């Protein structure tokens, strides 16, 4: 069986993410809505590029995007009940490369 409930494709998860963002914007101090948004956002790349064969693709996407790095940091911190400062997390901030710069 693929998916759970109505979440069967990456597009379905994207729709959930959009609903989570709308809910978070309506109630930006809600920890539940923030958790839903960031954890769903963190897993979009897993759904879009599933399996071990796509591990390098997922890592490359995150490495090139500061936004994805911060999202991952918040999602994993929330899941594991510990959010360190980004600098203390051991993650290296990498500026995205400009298009055409290699």
C-alpha cells in the first residue's frame, strides 16, 4: 500500500504543506501548527526523491539551499525536542551558488 489516508503522492503532501502554511500564518504562535509545517516541509524532498538511490540528490538539494537547511534544522530539532542554535548544531551554512557559477 502506498501512502497513508489521502496522502498518496508528493503532490498530496505538497497540498498538505500548503494547508499547514495557511494554518501557521493564521496562528503563527501555535507550536502544533509550526511543527506540522516544518516536519512536512522537511520530508517533501524524501517524497519527491525517495529511496537510497536518491540520497545524494536530497543531500545536494539541502546543501545548495539555506532555506532547506534551516527547515531541516527546525524540523529535526522539534522532532527530537532539542533545537540548538544553527551555529552550534555542527551544520555549516553554505550560500547557494549563483546560476551558471558551476
